[in-house]
């Protein structure tokens, strides 16, 4: 059980490193009316204008979706994302420490990884299209109201990423522990994404300076090379050897601002060439691949059931 808990925490951290939701909390009510109708019975405690307030989960999900969505997502993709976000909030509600309150239908916003954007950020992103975008988000949430993803009757941890390496990867490959709904599935169309692969060049001096903290604490002799020393079958680095010092791949990529731990390193000249593949960790639903499935006529529940093996999608 402890190992499973560690794996789940690792997955959550990996998702937080993916690139799509900034960690900034809103302090406003939206100028466009969000979710209406009967309360869901589940709330998020938010801090706004100097006081705490309760926001219905459906309204909260809308406020997140507006910031996450892309302008080329159609209605089925928006609904798929709304369900994924709702499931994420439900999962964290059901797995939080309830020893003090005895309730799992209320959670603090600070405990969620689904983060709202500020109105200023949304206006900067969408400009004059903001109101139209907000209405589309409202429709996607309303049309999937209360719908969540479950495996064997339990709400799942619905991890996702921006672009896969051409297929998703299993939790077992990344973390050494089988999670039955996180299996490898094909997502070959992701190779067409403009940011599928990136190449960056780094000089040796730059790398020594960047990783000085690790190198100065290393007990090994100084090496003259930078290479991936351990990786999964799909190419996700576990550790990178930097001049003789073994560094965790997450730390290596974070320090260099890389978009994925699927990293490949060589030295064609004086500088080191660092190639990354995919955006994120290729675990769970690929946003790029899901959007293409939606554009090709797949429904939101079909998209979800493709990327999360053996799940049900229902209220």
C-alpha cells in the first residue's frame, strides 16, 4: 500500500511538471455567468477578496477549463477535458485526509492540481474572444454535469499530457507499479505536432555551472561526458550522468527547462545536443491525440475510454 501511495504521489508530481496549468490562484468572480442549476453537493473552498467562500465543483471546473482549452478544440474535446478535470477534483476529494472534517465533498483550492487562471490572464490569452470561450466552456461542463471516469467502480486519477512520444506509456514502465487503467496505447498522430520534438545545444561550461550544486556534492571522480545513464523502454530517462555525477532525470530536465524526460544526448561538436521527444510524460490522455480523435468524429466518452483502459464514463 505504501508503494502504491508513493507511485500515486509520483504521478501527481509528474503531472504538475507538464506545462499546461500555471500555479496561480484567482481572486475574482467571473464576469460571465458560469454553471447554473442545482448544486452538485461538492464544493471547493476558495479565498477571494480577503475572505473564504465555497464554489460549487461545476463552477470551479468551468473556471479551470477556460484556461486550459485551446481554440481549435471542438465540443467533444471540450467535454472530454471537462470530464477529466472533474474526475481529477473528485479523486482528490475522495483521497484527502478527512480525519478532521469527516467529509469528502469539500476540498481547499490549495490542495488541487486543477488551478484557476485569473481573469487578467484569461483576457490576455483570449482577448475579445473571452466571452465566447467562456460560453463554450460553460456548455461543455453543463452537458457533462456530474460525469466522471471510474475503474472498477472507483474514481481514477486522470493524468494527462500535452503530446506523447507516439504512444502513451504505462504506469508500470514509468513507476514500476501496475495501474490497470494506465496502459500503453497508440497515439501515432502526435508525431505531427509542431512541438513533438525539440533540439537544444548546451556548452560544457553552461552545464557545469547549471549543475554545480550536484557536482560539488558528488563523491565520484569528475567525468568528461554528459549522457543518459538509465532509461525506460520508451526512452524516458531515469538518471543522467553529468560529468561523472548521477542526477535524477526530473532534476536534469527541470534545471534546463526541457519539455519532457524523454531525452537523448550526444556531442556532435564542441557543444552537447539535447533532444527531447513529446511534451509531458506520455502517461494517460494525450491532449493533442484526443483533440484529433474529436476532430475525426469520436465522442468524448469514446476518447476517454481509448486513453484510459477499461474505464466507465458516467454519473
